[in-house]
C-alpha cells in the first residue's frame, strides 16, 4: 500500500474544516440571537400573546336605552325575539363557502335563497346593497322573526346547520304609539363597522364587534348614552378548547333612557294632517301646468315658542324604522333609497331646502325699519313694479293703493317690498356697490339665523342659503365656465340666462334684490329655521336652539341629566317693531290672507298670528308655506308642489291647533306646553299613559254650523288666499 504523505492533503482538509466550523458557529450565533430576541428582548410581548391564545371571550350585548316621549310613552324600546344568525368565518371555511347550508336555512325560514345570501355578503365599493357592513367576525342576523318551530329545527339539526345559531335576543323596536311613526326623528340602527371600531379604540366609548350603532336621528345623536356597555366574560381554555377557569367578567351596563319633548299624540296629529293635506292637494287643479298638483313631499314642525323644544316633527314621505331591525332586505332597501322612493330617509324638516315665498317677508320688514324706513309710513301697493324694461307683478296684479308695512304683511303685497329692496339696492351703489355697502336686507337675514344651522340636536341639518354678495361671487367662480360654454344671446330661455350669468353672474343685480325681498330667487330655508324665527317673534325676540332631547335618565332612574333650552341669539328689532310685526301677523289671521282658514277662532282668548307663502320654483309647481304662532306654539308647514300656502297647508295647520287646544270638539291634547319629566318608578321604569287614536270617530256636521262657516269663508275683505 502506498502511503499518502500527510502534507499532501492537509491544506484542503483544513480549509474545509475551517469553513464548516465557521458555518456551525454562524448558525449557533444566529440561533442564539433569535432565542435572545424571542425570550429576552420581546419575551413579555410573546408571553402575553401566547396567554391570549388560551383565552376566549363571550360578549353579552348591552340592552339599548329607550327613547320616550314627553309623557313617558316609548317611541323606541326593545323586545325579545328569536334571532337566527350566521357565522361568516365558519361558513367561509366550507368548500362551497356555506352555500349549501344557507340554501337549507332559507328553506327552513321560508325566505328566498338570494335574500339570505345577500344578508351575509360583505359590503364594499363594488357590492350593491343590501349587504353586511358590520364586522365579518360578528354573527350576522338573518332574521329576527323566527318562529319557535323554526328555531327548534335549527337546534335539533345542528349538524346540518354548522355556523348557524337561533337564540332569543333583545332587539330594537319602534312601536309607533297611536300610529305616530316619528321615523326621521328617531332614526335607525345598523352594525358597527371595522373602521368605526378602530377609530373609537382610544375613546372613552369604544365599540365591540357586536354593537349596533345609530345611523340617523336621535339614535345617532344620543348613541353614546343609549348604547350602554356590552358585557364581556373571558374564559381560560386549554389546547382542546375546554374551559379551565374564568379570567375576567365585565358585566353588561344597559344604556340610559332618553326623554324627548315629542308628544306622541301631537306627533300623530301632525303626521296625519300633513298626509291628508298632501292627498287633498293632489286633487286640486294647477292652472299654470294644466295638471293636478303633485304634492310630492312635505314637512311640519310644532315647537314651543318660549323654549324652542320640538313637540312634533313630521316629514313626508316617511318610513318604518323597523325595516332596519335584523338587517334590511333588498326590497325594503330599494323602497327607501331607489330613484322612485322620493327619499323617505330624508328629514325634510331639517334637511329640506326651498324658497320660502311670502313667509320670508317678516325679515325684509325688520330690515326696512332698521334701514330707516318707517313702519307706519305709506307705500304704494301697485299691481306691478318696473325696473328698466322688466316688470315685476303683484300676485294676481292686485292693487291695494297706499298702505303701511303692517298692511303690506296682511295682504302680502309684493310690490311694496320690491320698491323697498330696489331703493336700498340703489343706495348701496347699484351695479357698482359702495365699498361699505349696508346690505340691510341680507345682513338682517343672517341676524335672523338664516344661512346657518339652528343647532337642533339632530344630525345632518342643512344651512339653507342667503344669496348675498359673497355668495354671488363664490357661486360665479364655480359655474362661470359652464355658463360661458352653454350661454347664447339669442338661444332658449335657459341659454339666455346662462349668457347673462357668464357676463354678470358675479354682480348683485336689481332683479336679484327685488326677487330676494319676497323670498324668491336663490333664497333657501328649512322648516326648522322658519319655525325658530316665528317662535322668536312670539316670545319677544329670543332665538332658541331647537331641541328634541329633554333629559337623559340612568337605567335605574336615579340619575337624571336635564337638557335645558339654550338661546343662540336675539332677533334684530326693537320691542316697538316686534309689537308692530306681531299685530300685523295677527291681522293676517283675522283679515288678511289666512283669515279664511281661521274662521271661528277664539282670537280674544288665544291670539293667532300667521303668514302665508306661495313660492315659485323654476321647472316645478309652487311650494306651499304656512307659518303661524300663538303665545304657546309655533307651527310651520310646507308642501312641495302643493299649491298656495293657505290653500294647501292652511287647513292642516288649523286642525293641528284645534287638536292642541281642544277646539275641534275633542279633549285638548296640550293646551299648555308640557313641563317637568315623566315620573320614574322605584325600579327605574316609567309608566306610559294610553294614547287616544287620531282621528277619532267623526261627529255628524250641524247644517246650521256649516251654513255659518260657508258665510265666513265666502265673506269679503279677506285678501288673497295665498
């Protein structure tokens, strides 16, 4: 055997050994470093996570607080129902994503399979509603109307329905006492989203995945108070999921109850009479269009004059908020949001904007006096008023001769206000305004609270619009390109207007000022704004923040946080001017444009004040407005495409007052505003009084009384029926 010299192989072997040693040492160092990082550097963090892996939590939803009317009648409460829910996480682990299970479930529940599938799909930018917009880890309710038989079938055949539960659960209920839905005021609930959970993590009121949150109305405004705090029990479990102990138990805390200023009885009257007025308006012929009035939407507000508290607020069309309970289906969702729905989710009392027409005239009246024009001075109420080649006509070209501002309000004389606004426009510099133009008519509107929110405790209130010089400039900047592109000097009416706006759209023209003076043009208001203004005139000049919430009461009834009325300003007139306007508005109800609607009213005992309005809207039929007040209440109603103010809205407003004061032969509902709060029992409950149905049984009409009424309504001297 030949011996290989040791020196011949040593270098190669040594190199290999060194490399192997380096690799081994590197691996050991890496492993050691990683172990140090896991056990020393981040040891506490991973230990906590490991511990968390062996803790399971069970959530007990908090019972949501009730929403009550001023007498303690529940407007929103809770009831126990059998709720069938699906666990999306378990369904998604199945080969067919749970389709077979949901199909069988639909058969058991008697629901279309498509409807059940839609309930569990997640909402995103591409998914049409209905869909689930809550957390994907939360059980998704399929129905809250399961029968005992259906629930028993699901439980007994649990192996056929993995991921499906059927449990008795407290769910929201909107009982509509006395058929008063109060829908837009109350709002509705829907599941909390992951985004909302994350956003509220560091707040003093974080969300759990099981929470339902308010999406509109009082449910949203007072969500934090109503929601309460869900209970969470955390169990320690072993690797097999067996409970080995209880780690922590946080008991559920029920939500507080909200007492409102709404009176369910008056609310029912307001809703009913608004709906009846709209139905009646649809029977009336519009001579301008040759068709009947559409009367497609409306709103009414009943407010306490001395506090701003809302006694009733109705918006038409309305909806049933119970449709959202347990998840809304496709059919109901389309009814509420589709193009043909006319958007019943919209609260037109605070979100409906329209030109106010003649109910606006109290503002230019105050503005004229502030600008130096005398209330008792004489002004020419001619049949028309001309500016250059443009003629602005009085309603039906009436001519009342020389009258003062009080009489101008009574007969709603447009030409008096045209002349005042035009004269003040010229004093301010006309088309070349002075550097410090007074702009009394616009300044006063802002001081009356227009062009901004009233501060009502309901979400998404809109501001309306005062079309002053600044607004004209801003509006021009936004629209000038479109106007200049489409405008034609000799084109259609719309093209001519665009052409004029392209050239002078930034200017406050004479025509803008005179149209504005009678509540036309680009002026927009909401019913809640006008109710606040007329309540302010009634109480001597204080503008209150309208309010619906009256008190927040703890679940046990021991803690009460009252919500006191708050004022946000004073109307810009002296006591003398206020009294003169007050007297004129009383004249509207007794000898002016509203007199034919207040025949037989006890003016000596309950002085009535009113102002009618019929606003013209380009491309639509006229908007009906009726603004009124007594020493106790302010009532304002509007009907879109409804006709004249006194013609369409007048009868309904009169019937609301008849119900309040008991002048229609029935017991008075609320002859004086409600004071105090409902009595809370020792156990925290509130006894709710019964509600008499409205309307009650109609009494046969007395022929003699009917003849007397006909004579009153047909008598002379009542001015135009605006």
